[in-house]
């Protein structure tokens, strides 16, 4: 028997770290090869990581809530026939709340506990309530004070006559309610801040007439659904149109690097998928080469797996451009944040009937807004306008002959 190390995998382009959300196996459990063992979140994906080995999980190095770099040791698995390796030291966690452990019967205050051993969330809770950290018994690893320790300490103290600090409100009561930030929401927040601080965002909006495309979809959606078992959405039409426009305008399908601008002469289309508490962008590889039916199947499959937390690390890697179908949520206009390290993100907004002038006559047409955020380091207004013209023309002049089958 020997031990082998389970490491934090690379979970997406430009991702440098990941957060353990929860362990699906515990120390001592047997694990089969390819069986999900831990759920990890980053700013791009929330995924169950399969075990690359079959054996017994003998040690967990990273607790839920801890964030570690890519490649850091997550756990040790005892595998028959594996070359014995020296046990790896637990990686230093980025400040995050560790998993709560059951109270210990004889827990005593750790004399060496200090602010360096406490997560920012716990430190803020201590400061908000004006507490002396040295008076709180730590039950976490190495005597660390956890959030639960602070809350237990507060519960043991008499309540003040007039509570000045906001308390968590129960459902249905008036007042303030504090909602804890999940690991995936924290990762998204950090990625959004990093994107805005990295790329100077510029923005463009176009109105497009979707009469022809809408008529085709309405005439064929029932047959399509009966034949393939899932709805016919606008997304695969838009992916084909946008892919053609990207190949004509390669700077929209590029990446900024210190050495220069990398033009991608292929389209790996990121499809933004909204979840109840997150936004994930899985990637359709080589979308520009796919026929319409295969593309529709791929989009439905990857969106379904995203909603069921069944994405694999490779499903969120390598995107060159992102399409965000905000119209499905009822939006008519908005400014999306670029999905780093890409150059732009295009949103297809809600289709609404509006009065428009056609051949000097006022008529009612289904109109959709296209909105795009782009990296002004790479793309100027002229290049953005040419791309938007090509996308607009592709939608307005669409015909069944446009389908790549």
C-alpha cells in the first residue's frame, strides 16, 4: 500500500485557485476511481471533482471554506500498488471560514491564538461585537477560533438592554437579515472586480429586427421538441451567427498578453448559464465547425449539466468569446462584465414588439437589443462596430439557407 495525493485541479482559463465547498467522502471512506470525492468552486465553475484513484481516503488536508492554489494537496488516498510518498503538509488556507467542528468537551482557550490565526470573517465578527479574542475558546484546528466559537461565546453572555448591532432576522420578521456569502458567490465577486480592474470596458448597443428568425422558430419549435426532446431556443442560431462574425473580425476573438494580442482562428463559445445563486460559463469547443443540430444538443447538454453541478474541469476551459442570453431573463438592455481573459462579451436581450419605420411606414416588428462590452485595449469603436454590423446583418437577413447542418 502507498499513499498518493489528490491535488486541486485546473478548473478554467486564468483560474489560479479554488475553494473546497464540501467533501463528498470522509476520512476512512473507500473511493472508487472516477467517483466524485469533493465539490470545488471557482469564479468560473462549481464542480464535483472525481477521484483519479481507487483506494481509501485517509487524510483531508483542506477543509470546506478554505481556498488554495491550483496544484495544492487536497487529500491523501491510500492506493494499492502506489509508490509511498511522504505525507504532504496541509496547504496554508487563504483567509476563509473553516468548517465548523463539534464542540469539544474540554476545550480551553488557546494561549497562542492571535489575529493571524483567524479568518477575516471571524475577525470582523469579533470587532463588531467588541470582544476580546483571547477570552474565546478555540475549537478549530490548532486551537483556532471559528465563527461558531464566537457565536457560542455571544450566546453565553447576557443580552444587552438595547441591542445596537443588527441581528439575523427570521423569515417573515421585519428588520435586517444577514445572508452569508457562499464560496461560489465570493469567487464570482472577486472575478468581476478583477475583470473590471484589468480591462477598460467599453460598451455598444444595437437594435435588430428578428422577424425572419422568429417566424422560423415559431413554425418549427414543436416538431423540434418532439423529435429531440428539448426546446428549440434562439441560442444555437445566435451561436452560428456570432461565430461567423468572429471569424471575420478576429480581434473580437482574441486575448491580451504582455507579448502581444493572441488572435484565435477558431471559436470556443462560452455560454453563460444562470443558476439560482451563481453564473457559470461552460464552453462549446469548436462551435464554428458544428452543425445546427449538434450545436443545439451540445448547448442543451452543457447547460443541463451546469444546472445539475455535473460540469467537468475541461467544460469551462479555453473559451475565446462569451454569449450571454440575458433576454431569457426578461432583460432589454444591460452592460455585462468581460469574462477574462477574453476580449468581449455579447448579450442577446429580450425580443419585444415595437413600432418601427420600414419603407417610410410605421409597422410593428419583433425587435431585440444586442449589447456588447469589449476590452478597449484591444478593440476600438470601428472594430466593434464592424463586428456588431455583421451580427446584426446575420440576424436580420437570416434564412433557412443560413443554417449549417
